[in-house]
C-alpha cells in the first residue's frame, strides 16, 4: 500500500493569456524517485514552483505531504527540500557555514547540527575544503553540496531542478548515488532533467509537452509503449510535435 | 528566535568578509567626516574689490583706506581703466568694482552731492547682497565722517548733533559664540553619511540576493518573510549606530571639540527611530529594483534630493512653500534639525516632539509599504 | 569600423532595454534641476525672528516696522522677557532676536546715542551672520534717514548695479552647479558599472576571446552614455532657460563643445573605476558613497572655494566638475568666449587623457 505524497488535480498556471501549466493531474508515491521530464519551455519549472509553494496556482488543486498548496504553504515548506537551477548556496560563506545556516533555519538543534555537519563533510569528502568559500569550489562539488544541504533536515520530499546541468559524467554518477541514498532513507525525490539517461534511473517519469502532461509511467513501460530502444527515442516521439521551444 | 540568530550570523559574516565593502562603510565616511567640515564655510570674507580712481584726491584716497581697513575687503586692483577692472570681474578675480568719478572731491563740496558707481558680480546673490551692504556701510561711515569734519566746532546742539545720531548694535551669538562653522556642519555631514550607508547598503544587499538567486532558496524554507526582513535590517541598524557613535565621539569630539550639550539618550532614541525609517526606504527600493544597477540609480536619485533639500547646505526657510513642504517630507531634514538642536543647544524632549512624531510616522509608513510590497513580489 | 559599430549597437541595446535605469538617467537630472532651481538659494528669506521691545516708543516701532517689511524677516512674535527668549531659541522656532531697551527714543533724541541688541542663534553660523548683517543693514538705513532729515549737503550716493543676475535669483548660482554635479555623477555611475557587470556575469570573457581590440570594447561602452548625456544636457539647458529664466548670454555651440569634453572626462572616470574593481557592488559604492559628498562640496556652488583651507582647495582642483562649473558660468551667465575658458578646458582635456590612459593600461593587464 503506497502512500501518496504529492497529489495534483488539474493544476494550472496562467500568465495572462499564456497557459504555462495546463491542468496537470498526477500522483507521486512515498519514497519513489519521480522524474519530471520535458523540453525547454514545457512548463516543468513553473509546475515545480507551484508544488514548492513558491508560486500560487491559477486553478486546480494540489496537496504536498498532505498539505494544501493554497492554504498551507508554511507547512509544505517545513517538509520539503529544494535545489534550484541557479546555484543557491552562499558563495561568500564557507562549506561549514552554509551547512550550519540552512540547518539552523530548518530547526536543527546544536547537537544535530554538529553531528550532521561532520557526517556530510565526510560523506562528500570535503574535509580539506570545509573552511573554503563555496564560491571557490568546482561546480560538481557545489552541486553535491547543494543537494546535501537540501536534504539536511530529512524532508519528506526533495525537489531538484536540473541538478546535474554542466557537470562531468563521473560527478553525475556520484550525484545519483547521493540521490539513491536519500531515497533509501525514505525521502521522495522529485527531479527534473534533460538527460534522458537519468530518466532511466527513476522509478516513474512524466513527460510535459506544451504545458500538458503527455505521459506518466515507468521507463520500461514507456519504452515498450512507444516501441523505443531508449528514453531518448521516447522523448523524441512525444516532444516532436511540441510548439513551445524556448524556456 | 533561533532562526533570527542564524540569519543575523550569516549577514554579519558576509558583511565582514567583503573586503571591498568594509572600507566603504567604515573608512570612507570617517575620512569624509574628517575633511569635509573643513571645507564648509559660508562666511563672506575677503571680498575682492577693484577700485577705479579717476579723482586721485585726498577724499578718494581716504575712502580707499577706509575700505581696506574695514577688514571685509581686499583690494585687488587700483587703476584708471574701467575695462581692466571689468575684466577682473569676468575672470572672477574681483567680486565688485567701485568707480570714483573725476572731480569727486571738488563736486561733493561745491554741489553737495556726488554719486559713486558700484558694480557687483551677482551670480551668487547672497554674497553680492552682503558685499554690497558692507560697502554701503563703509561709504556711509565715510560720508558721516566728511559731514562731521565740516561742522563748525562747538555749534548749535540741534542741527549739529543730529548728524551724529548713532544706533549702536551689539550683537551676540548664542550656542556657538565663536561662530565655528564646523559645529554646524559636522552633525549634518555625519547624518548624511550614516543615511547613505544605511539606505544604499540595505537596498543593494537585498537586490543582490535577488539577482543571484539565493532569495529563492530562502523562500522555499519555512523562514517567515518578516523574519527574513528583520534579518536584513538589523545588521545595518547596528552598523548605522556604530558609525554614528564613532563619528560623533571619535571625530566630532576628539577632532572638532564638539561636546554634546543635550541629553544623549534622547539623541540616540531619535537616531534609532531615524535608522528604522531609513532602512524602510532601503527595503522599499529593493522591492522595486530587479538589478543592482537599478537599485543604485534609484537610491542615488533619492539621496541627492534628500541631501540638497535637507537644510544642510541651504536654508529650508528660504524655500518657496511647496519646496518647504517637500523638505519637511524628508526625514533627513528633521534629523539634522534635531541633531543640531540637541547637540548644540541642549534642547529637550518637549522641543523635539514634533520631529519625533514625524519620524515615527516615516518609520511606520516606509516599512509598512516595503513589507507589503516585499510579500507580494519577492 | 564595422566591428566597432556592432559593439556600440549592443551597448545601446543594453541601455535602452533597462527602462528603469533609463528613467533615472533622464528623470533625475531634470527633476533635480527644476527642484533646485526653484528651491535652493543662498539668500535667507522669511527668517523667523522675535522682537523684545522694552521701549515701545516711536523709534522702536519704526525699526520694527522696517524689519517686518523686509522679506528677509518674518516677525514671529513679540515677547516681553529674556526667559521667553531662551525657550524660543531652544525650541528651534526662531533664529534671531532683537532686543530694544527701554527709553530707546529718548536716548536717541537727547543723548544722541542708543543701543540695541541683536542675538543670533549661532548653531547655524551662516544664517546667524547673514541675518545679523541684514538686521544691521535695516537699522543702518534707519540711522541714515535720521541723519539726512537735516540735510547739510555732502551727500554721497552709491549707485549699485548687480551684474549678470539683477534679480538675485538663486537659480543662477545653483543651476550651473547642479548641472556639473549631475552630469559628472550620472556618467560616472553608469559607466562604472558597465564593465564590472560583464565581468561578474561572465560575458566579458567572450569579448576578450574575440579578436577585438580591448580599447574598442571600452570606448563602445561609453558611447551610448555619451549620446544620452548630450541629450540630457540639451534638456537641462532648455529647462533652465525656459522654466527657470536663467540667462544664456554666450555661444550655444561653445557650451555643447566644452560639455562634450566634460562628459567624456566623466565617462573616463567611470571607466577607470569599472576597470579597478571586481564587483558591481564595490563600483557602485565608490561612485555613490565615495564621490557624492566630495563632488558636491568641491564643485564650488554650495560653499565658496576661496574660503577653504589651502589643502582642500588643492584637492578641489582634482574634481572635474569644479572646472566645468566655472566654464558654464562663464559661457551661460557672463557670455564670455573661448578666450576666457581656455585654461579650464585644457585642464579637463588633461584629466581626460590621464584617466583614459590609466584605464587602458589596467584593462590590458587583465588579458595577460
């Protein structure tokens, strides 16, 4: 019996006449790795922002971790983690300071903070870099750090917006190891990406095209459905007719 | 609140780590405070006068002596040519010209009246008025002297002595007997510097986070917006207080010898309110600007107006009614007034009640507007 | 040349696509000129004074009526005691008090000598001395009248003519100063950010990798602001003459020619700042905090430069707006030609060359 952690019903976001997200309805189960795919401009980031409580939907409904997206955004925020597309740690603070800051505002106690900080640094292998300003770290390490900070408070769900953009394949692999580890701990992962091979790592994926959700299934089933050898081909099939190109 | 503690810790770390910023906040203002009051001196002295003497008589020479002896004037030219003197005015070497016509002494005695021609460079209206009035006074005294010298000795009381009716004015200067301009300027410049720091820094700081994207990250956390705002305002409030204190006691007292006459608690109470109002303005600017450049432009615009309309450089009373109204909508105007009143005159709470009320009004107005706007757009 | 044009075009796009900054760029000088043209003046008008008249006789009444007629003063109150005097000053309501002792008229008539006291609030020394002078003037002319009731000839009549500004408008002194201030600061502000922003965003690398002369990059950045500043200048001049009634005696062409030079000087200063800093924030703070007050004070329109200690006068010489202020006054108000301003112009030229040379040097070393 799977728990539902995210449930949306005809969730829509309009900007004037432009419908960025058009009545999407789906469910995400507890503990799964959910891939939220789509071309640039398909409406992924808009949808994600609604689910995080960053933007108010125009119509439709959604519950995240059991909380209503219109009325209970404060509760939602307590239970989620987020890693934005634009890197969002403080570049002029060092590694430890960033961890302590975010840990602190998520309500971790001093003891928890000390413990977590040590744990994280060891896990990421940042022992020698711990006191260095984050701005001086290479991109891959920044991304891994940002992810770790996003799950520091063990949220129910973590939202990742194109987390591996611009990162080398080895680091990407390491990143996904972190994601698996988090999923094993029971954190639901909601990730958007362009990398179709990463789609294969997910339990289920959805595909947004022109603001509409065109597919929702496991990677294996989608490949079978579209008679495709890879997710690339699936994507191509679905997104071919897309009208919106830019992000 | 724990969250606030973490927010503040982060802010202070960032501020003090910013090597380029620190000198701007602390050192530059203090240097300016050190140097600028030395420059501020409106006194009209050493008025340059160029004299054209076509008469070369005893009277004209006496007049010349009286003029230079008066202490107001410095003779920069003495000749025959109006052209040459006028050129001195054009080149800003002379501020006024006095032309003594030929036959001055003779005609004065024989015909009873003579004119002297004076031309004044009136670009600076106030300087011109004062210069002209000083010169007029010298001429009048000279005139009286001449009349007296023509009075037959020991004469009719009625006629003779009326010429001598003298109204002696005794002038006293209260609160600043030595007319020390620094006393006047230092508080004003200090206020201006603190204002600049708080408004600019606050606005730029928040907009920078907007530009980089770290604000979005904060928005996703359970940190309430009003806490975040407090976390941004408090550091600059503290810095403002600090810079003010160093400026007042470090430089004001040690270098310029300004000893506060009034109640310091009162002053700091007002200062705290003032800073809140200013930070509200900075916050407000940050909600409307998307880039640092925009924030800077807007902040600059308002700073210029605030400064020039604050009564620091020119007097508010001399402004036309509408400008006076604007000047009174300017929080800086009020603080400069209060600074001077409390520091130099020792005014008390009753005296500054009105500006204090205005400041409370400003603080509430700007901060409310800013916070409402912040919640909507950021 | 074509490369240069494409650079310039890109810079124009940057500028025009930021309407908020544009608003400030234009709106600010206009607002400031109008505001200050009307509001700022060195004259002290309507100063609140009190009169403490212990005499209450003919002579004192005469003096009081003369004071109230003068537009420098506005008699706030008549008070009757010294205690009230103190509290009036402390409450900040009045700036000057005149105390006329008892028997004033009698003393004048019989003793031929009377005293009165002028007390000024010298916490504002400027207002204090000016008001005291004004008051003394009024009393002096009253004294003159007394004397000339008995004419015995020997009357010297000073004829005073106010040159260049017969109506003694404050605008005449301030507008050229605000012009100099605003043009300098706006140009510096805008260009100081331009180079640094590209460095911060990373787009500078692209430019540096391209086969273009770095000088071209720098100059191209300044061009849109140069054009905008000239437009600004035209607007300011139109406003000053049309709205504020400022005189324009000299050659328009000359003014614009020299102004162009000044604008380039200002832009060069901004470029230098931009080249020397690594973050937008620093560049902005230097332009704003570092330059605002010093420029205001050393241009010479707020405080007379000749009153400053020599050391500061020397520093003032390094402020470009000081020279420009003098030039504007010479051309607009005095109607003089190039022969009167060649020295200042040469100085501005020298400053520009100096600033540009250092800018280019600094920019080059980044490449290496």
